[in-house]
C-alpha cells in the first residue's frame, strides 16, 4: 500500500495538533481525496516520520493530530556532495530530483565558465525556493526523512577549497581515475563535480585541480549534464553505498 507523505517545515512532536498549509491541504484533501479520520505521514527533515490523523477539514487548511513517530534509517552510508554546474530550466530540476532520490546529502549549484543561467540576487532567491520545493517533493516520494542541504549558488572558484576530508572527483573524459579504481578504496565521503551544458572549461578544470579535485572517467561515452550526475551517484552507491 502506498504511504502518503508530506513535507512540513514546522517542528513536530507526538500529541501535537496543527493546521496544514493550504498547499499541503490541497494535495492531501483535494488531490488525494483524504478526509477526517484518514491518516498520512508528515516529515520535517529531522530524520523522523510522523503518523498523523486528519481531524478536521476547513477551507483554509486541514487540521491533523500527530499520533506516533519513528526514526527513518534509509540514508546512504556514503556522504555525497554534488557540485553541479547550473543547468538550464527543467534540466536542473531533474538533476536535483534524481540526486535526492539517489541519496546525496548536499548539493552545491556552481556558476562555471560555460554556465548559461544568469542569476542576480532576486533570481537566486527564487531559484533557491524553487529548488527546495523540488528536493522536498523528491523526499516525499522516495521515503527520505532528511532533506539534502542546498548551498546558495556560487562561482566555481569559491567552492573547491571546501570539503577538506572528502575524496574529490570531477567528471572528465580524460580523467586519470575510473570508477573501478574506487572499488578497492570504497570512500565514505565524496565530493563530485559535474559540468553544465558544454562541460567544464580548461580554466574550470584548473580551478578544480587546484582545489584537490581529481579527474574521474565514466565510460567511453560523453553524457549530458542531466544524465552524468545521477549516473555517477548510482555508480557510487553500487561501489560504496547501500546498493548491495
């Protein structure tokens, strides 16, 4: 039986009664046709699922009571940070959605030499709000109770010095390493950099190299940016994560 889960930004605890947002109410009551007495699962990113019962339905929001909670333990054992060159439109949404489903813990949208998306402060705020919604929806679907962290978009040159204790790799058809080289070491923390449409420029690769990133090959074919990240994350899950 399908479990109906909804993300709530509020603090949650057993015995609590609260009124759901109009958006959550619309999804549960008007789309899924739930009513008084029906149950759903709420989560807020703290690692728990909260069983909730609908106790009232009014025009502006459904009232629910939290009746129980349990810890969700489905996070990947390999901590993956996806450093993603910002892609255009729905491609970026696809990348965020699939990366979340596949278990990444952090996503860093970066502006590279070949990034075509232009972001001022206002557009950056709107993008962040939209991306957070995409990630929350992906957690609802996939059963995750912890939301990946999304870092504010930044130039690529501002990021590589971070993640000092991570194994750092940038997808590069000419990279020294292949995924088979990771099978023996099984890293538990990986920072993975993916270029935008058109890939990384030579200057981007030099920036990454200076920040400790090593080139990582991914087979004999060139993948699109919206394919490369999810494919690489899946490969890491097979080699080092929870796909055993």
